[in-house]
């Protein structure tokens, strides 16, 4: 059961970080919808793992052989999931003032920016990008999920680059970024 809980936690984290299989409520559902290849030899044991896990959860007995085979399968699945490359996103600035004009005369009253530092899965590259948000839960340095609200959309906006003072485009056209704090998932 501890392995099952760890696998479910890891799959929820992967889904949150990448935005994959976000409509799935179960670990099995997330596994089925991953756009990356799970090794073919694990495809069959995924269902076997959950069949035995569900039997145990509901009080049905499992033989020692079933338990050991399921434990091996669960560890192999967990290892495969942990090796899936995923970009990570950290809050670099939770509250960037944005403007509706390139001259930076008119602050946008309806939105601010959150600047994210996105780190490649191998850690070799990073980029900074500003996204529109109305949310106030972002905290400097926190890792966030890759969550968006398609009901909110903003056109081109600008911000003042803190290092140069120059006006720069924050985004051209973007949905609202609503990323949950990863530690809360």
C-alpha cells in the first residue's frame, strides 16, 4: 500500500508539472494517457499491479507470490515514471506590473504577471518568461504546476525589464496562468 501511495503521488506530481492527463482522477488513468512511452514490458503489469492492489485494499487475500510479483511490478512502474523527463517551473517574480502600451503609461488593472524560471528536465537550460495571472498565491522560489485557465485571455502586454529599465513584451496573447504550488499537490 505504501508503494501504491508513492506511485500515485509521483503520477499526480508528473501530471501537475507537465499538464498531461490533467482530467484523470486515478493513477491508472494518468498512466494510460501519458504521451510518453512506458516500456512495453510494463504495459501488462500496470493492470496486474492495480488488480492485486485493489484486492488487498478490499480485504481479499493475496498469495506471497502475488505480493512479490506486484511489489516488483510496482517498483518497476515507479522507476519508469520517475525517469520521464519533465520541465520544472519556479516562481522568479510573483507580481510583475504589466502595461497595455509599449510606452508603459497605462498599467493593466485587471491582471499582473508572474515570472517563471523554467528548467529543462536535464537541468542544462533555463528560461525566464512572464505569464498573465490574477492569482496571488505565488511565492518566490516555489515550484508550480503547469495549470492554465482557458476562460481568461489577455492580449499583448508589456513590462519594465528590472535590469535595463527598458519596455519589453511580456506576452502577445495568453491564457491565464493559475499554477498550483507543487507542494500542495
